[in-house]
C-alpha cells in the first residue's frame, strides 16, 4: 500500500511537471507569434508610410536643361506640362441581363473613363458603336457572382480598360470610374 501511494505521488508530480512545461511552451509560441506579427506590421507601416520615394534617373537631356537653367524662354522653377493630359469622358448608361442560370438579374451601369489625348471626347465619340458593343458583350457574360464583391468590381474595371484600349489600339484609357452600378 505504501508503494501504491508512492507511485500515485510520483505520477501526480510528473503530471504537474508536464503541465508546467506545456504551459511554458504555449507562452513561448504566443510570444513568438506576437513578435512576428508586430515585426510584419512595423515593416508594412515603414514601407507604406515612411519610406522615401525613389527618384527616377534623370536622362541626359533633362540633366543638361537643368544645368542651363531650363529651356529657352522658360522661367526657372516652372514645371513642364505633360504633353497629353487625361480627361474624363462619360459613356451612356448600359442595361444588360446577367448570365445567371434563370436570367432574372440585370445590371445597370454608368461609366466614366479617363482618356489621355488631344481630344478624347472626339476619339471616344468616333468609336462609340464599338465601345458599346464591347461593353455589352463583356457585361452580359458576367454572372452575379462575378461582380458581387469589391475585388471583383475592381477586376471588372481593369477588364473594361483593357477592352477599350484594344479598341483604341493604344493605352489611352488610364482609369475607369463607375458612377452607377445597380444589380437587381
């Protein structure tokens, strides 16, 4: 009987040691994970907010004009205007049935596109039939699941910009803005 009590006592002490070791291991893992998360968050914050932007390397021509004090007839400190400025152009509202199995959902969308060029309004007006066709074909091929989340809407914007740039033959569309997006 004394042996049984002794064995029980040893088992209890051994169990307590294992619990203590398991508790220490749990705390070590928690601390390592917390330090990893803090380090990752700190690195992200540094890169996002505090890291200085790198300057683009100067071309020889720009370096020479800066040394001379700018172009002829140009005042110092005055910046050059970009050759092509982007302007917003409104497209007509488009209403399409979505490619859902029962065909009961539709999408009503109004889009404004940012187009660079000398006369973007005339450029878009000239190709309007092709633009409408491309948008109708693209939008009517989508299901509700294809456009339901924010990430998928952003992907749709990129697809629209890519299709319009294919129509223009050049990367003239720099951004797409949804001014109305109704799914019913």
